[in-house]
């Protein structure tokens, strides 16, 4: 039971000390950022601008990929339609050939 009490007290003390240290470090970082040389600020701005340009390029690539995929899809649909038409023609031709041979066989059997 006493170990649990010691743990809880240590836990809360650590949380308080950690909060204070974190607050002090955060304040130092913010004050240092305000005193940043203009070269570093300009460099950060250029980096942000480069990231924006890169994101815009990625968006263009995505659009061109989408457009090319749409073109490829349409082309495939056209080819599938051509294949289906050819298959139908072959079926009709085979049906005519099979129909003629079966009717010829039937007349030979009758005669």
C-alpha cells in the first residue's frame, strides 16, 4: 500500500516538474525565434515557397495521370467494343456454316 502512495506522489511531482521545464524551454524557443536573423527568416520563407511549388507540381502530375488514365480507359473500351463486334461477326459466320452443314446433312439423310 505504501508503494502505491509513493508512486502516486512521485508521479504528480514528476508531472509538475516536467510541466515547468517544458514551459521554460518553450518560452526560450519562442524568444529565440523572435530574434532570428533576417537571413534565416528569408531561408524559411524560400523553403515554404519551394514546398508550395512542389505541392502544385504534384497536383499537376495527379491531374495529368488522371487524364491519361481516362484516355487509356476510353481506348480500352473502344477496343473491347471492336472485339465484341468481331466476335459477333464470327458467331454469325459460324452459325451460317453450321446451319448450312446441318441442313445439308438432314437432306442427305432424308434422301
